[in-house]
């Protein structure tokens, strides 16, 4: 098959750190067109990657008949409307998570998706990490699980990015566009959370961003929880959730702070085994991941280490997208899968609202 000609909508940090270099390195793809609200950023990326076609708007790029696929890498509030346009234009779509900020935005797209013959792939890259795949393959039966702990204790990206990569940060995005984006984001958050406090709105936004990786991975490993047993947030960026799985509880914790660490991972405990994977910061490419399995009996204990794996999860994810497009097989990160996350976010958000 000829190279897939792709167009990128949104050329910010994640596009520059991951998607652009990976697409440029992969002989199965051609970066054929780009667009961004910043003219200087679009010019920089087009020159850097030798892209001849620069579209003045996302709508123009999506309508480009020469493109096979569109990568939607914009701020989250734009995801749902751009995805609708791309589906209607008959394009294969890779869209960064979350596919939408609210279930209400996504549900009409599920109806549209029913007659769609092209691939829509939602980018939950952690679910494609080799260590995650290894954990899924070795996971004990659900009835043997006693406890699950899932965590995202992180520092924001800029600390890591400034020390490792030269990211082009434009200064020509119109102030009115920035203000409008913030207003639209707040309106979408309030459509779920009502007239919540700013910290409660921020906590819901953390769920749709950072926590979406963990909620999605949890569902793939263990299925949907019976209920959200409890949830608390503090200052909008400290989140604690207890998921009821009947025979065990899955504890999720997220903390965004200024300590220079990225401690994200999953732990599963049975009576005599402990399974553990850790993700380092995704803002430095090819950092290794590993699966550790500690097993004990009455007389001894030992730890098996599977890995380390150096293949970046974003690269594996890109291969999965190509496979879905070229074979017609449905990916595991479908829009219907994303809806389950959004429904969980709303349920957790209701607990936030009941908290003083």
C-alpha cells in the first residue's frame, strides 16, 4: 500500500514532541499538510518537516481531498466539532484523548460512527506500552485480585521539556482566540458540573486529561467498575477515587505538584503476588518501562522483571493506527470506549460536588 498521506490539525507541544517526529521517521506515512491557529508555528513546522501544503484553517485541511487521514491534536474543547467534520469528510482520524470533554458532545458522534467506513482511533498511548501489554497477558483471574492501586503523581510537562527538547512556542496566537477557547472550555465543564467552584471544575478537567489514561487502562484490565464508591478532590489538582469492583477496590490517586518526578503506574495484588508497572514522563521519548512480578510462598520470595522495554508507547500506538486503517480492523480505543470514560468522569464529578 502507498504511504498514508496525513494532515495535522494543531501543532503544539504534543505534536512537536511525539507525533511529528514519529510520523517523519515512519516510512508508512507522509506528512502532507498542516494547520494551526498560529501562522508562525505553522511556518516553523512546515519548514522543519518539509511540508508543502499549509492550510489556513482546520476546515480547509479536513476538506483536502488529497489526504487519507487527519490527526486532531488541538486543545480539547475543539475535539468533538473537528471530529464530526473529519468523519463527514470521509477521513481516517487519529484524535488525541479525550475524544470530547463531555458525553453529550460524544453521543451524536457515536450515531455518525455507525455508518462510518473509516477508522476513528483515540490516542490513549499508555494502553499500547509494551509493559502494559505484558501485564494484561499475565494478569491473574479477577476473582484472585485483592487490591488495585493506580496513580498519577506528576510534575507538569514544561519542567521536563525545557531540559530535553527545543519546542517552538508561538507568540502570535490572537488574544481573542485564547479567551474564546478558555470560555468554551469552561462552558463545557459547567455543562457536566453545573455552577461548581473553580477547584471542582479544575478537578473534572484533570480527569478528562491526565486521569483519562488511567481510567481507560483500568477498564481494559478489569472491566467497568460496579460504582464509584467515593471520590475527593483538593485544590483542583489532588484527586482520590475509590472504584468498587465487588470483590476488590481499585484506588486511584492523582497529584499535580512541583516535585520533579513522574510516578504513574498500576499495581495489582493477589494473596501471594504483586504485579507492578511504572510509566515515566512521556515528554522524554523512549524512557524504559518494565513489569515486575513478585511472588511469595511460605518459604521464599522472588521478583521476575519483564523488560525493560525501550519502544515508546506513542510509536506502538502509531503502528496500531496504521494497522487499523490498512486492515479495517477496529482498534481497541474506539469512540464507544471513550464514552465509558466520560460517563465515569461525570460520576466522579458528582462526588466532588457533594464535598464541602
